[in-house]
C-alpha cells in the first residue's frame, strides 16, 4: 500500500486510533449498523438543511459549504465534541487541500446537539502538523498487520471494536 491518497477520514482516524486508521485504509469496513454511525448520519441530515451539503472530491467529503460575508466557509458536522481534536484536524485537512487548489476558505466545526460552533483557521503550524501526519499515516498503512490495540475512550463507541475485542 504505497503512498495511498490521504483522505479526510484517514486524517480523522489517525488522530483517534492508529489501528482504526489501518483497518479503514485496508478497506476493512466497520459494522455498518453501528448505532453511533447511524446517529451521526441522522444528525448530518437533520441539521443545517439550508446550507449546501456534502461536496465530494477524490479525497474529501465536506459536510457543508456556504458563503458568509463574501468568504467560503467549510463545515464539518459531528455528533459530539469528544473527538474535537480529530474533527478539527479533518477540517484543517479540507482547508489545506482547498488552499493547495487555490481556494481560500475558513472552517467551522459544528456540533448541533451541543449547540457548539467553533471557527477553524488553517495556520502555518496546522499545515506543519498535517504534513507530519501525512508521513506517519503512510507509514502506518504500509504495515503488514494492524498496529497493536491501545484502549482509549473512543473504543466504547467505535464501529471497529469487534475487530479489536473479539
């Protein structure tokens, strides 16, 4: 698996669990009837009905895009703030990719159930952190077997938990 294209989902998984990242990159799909996955899909469908939704490109699936005060704003919708760091990095990845394609945009992390909206701006520091993550993601997904299990607070709701704890 040499130099696979990095996607927003891979970035998100990297900042949550390297094992989940490996499974996802190797197209080992999670249990799709997972309640938490279903809730996330419903939240995305229920909120922000007026904004343009789900813009998809080769390596990005942006939840929503809107124009605000002449600026392009890219939104990432999450069901809770428990994975705030990974969600923020996923959103920063989208801003990074857009910037590489000549599109300047701002980001908003949206957590409707908690009534939270957080502005996200791509900085030089965030770009550096992403670029370091790209190299580490390539290293992890090139491993012949998944990284060892490291139990975290995310395991309880993870759609991959059966792969790890069976």
